[in-house]
């Protein structure tokens, strides 16, 4: 089983700040790493797939990078609407999710 | 447009079974795998399993192997997830989600179904 560990678990940030969330895999997963945003009482929303591929309709301030075991989700110039919990997800073998990173806006 | 619509909330007794449906539209049902993910209150997303509707092939997380059954009906473009022997730890929101063709990211999600287990 591949374990994904995100950091930090929680972050309080101010608007326009740059945010970096990391996801570390317990073994190499190549580029099979995806990022989701989940707001309270909503279904997860896919933001970035395969490390860095953006999705139509997702603001350009969201970007992803990394490879093998270490991955990063970056949010440039944070907006108030970005308050949410962010999850990484690996799809190599049996899929799994990170524990989530909750972003709060100051 | 692609839509996944799940059945409504359920309240079940410990030891019972529950079956959640996920009715899809807007795409060719048999072409794309359906994944099931659950989220206990305040907890992380937890992958349960997936089914390929065209072939019926399914794969399960080790944690749910033997207690969860995934099915799909191509005539109604609906996927089903059944859990048997419910226990209090199964209280969660259960989601269905659609993967891509050669793409295992989950772009489309159902609205979620809350399953409550009472003793």
C-alpha cells in the first residue's frame, strides 16, 4: 500500500499570499499524482492531474510540480474562495489519498 | 454534460447491508471506470474500489475486500456499491467518481450519499 503524507495539515494564510502544499509518497509513483480541492459539504473537485496538467476552468494560480515521491501544489496569489481542504491522490496500483491540508483565510 | 447522481441518505442498523446507486449520463457508460470513495466525518478521502462497466471487472481496496461489492448495469447506466455487515465505523459520505479512459484521475463526482449506522 502506498501512503501519501501531506504537509502542512493546516495553514492560515492571507489573501494574495503564495501557498505551497507538499505530498510525499512512501514509494515512487512516477507522475500518477493528482490534486483535489474540497469545500465543506461539497464533493472533491479535480484541480491538477498527473502532477502538473491543469484542468479547464481551474484558475491559473493553481499549479503542480514534482516527480517520483515528492510533489507540490502551489497557489499563487491566494484568494478568499480558495479556503478549502486540499488532497493529493495517487493512482499507481491501488489508489490512495493524502490526509488533507486545510487552508483557512486570515 | 457528464453527470453522476447518487441515491439518497440511508440509515441502517449494525450488521445490515446498504446499497448505494450512482446513475450516470452525458457519456458512454461502458467506456469509463467508476470509482467509489468514502469520507468519514472529519476524515480523509478513502478509496474503496473501482469497476469497469464494460467488462464488469472490479478491484477493491484490501480494507473492503470481501465486504464491499461493486456492480454496474449498462442498460440503466448505473453503478452500485453494496457494503455488508455494517458497523459504526462505516458512518461516512460515500462518493462515486468517474475516471478517464487512459486517465485514472477522478474528474467527475457524484454528490455523495450519507450512510448512518445505528445500533
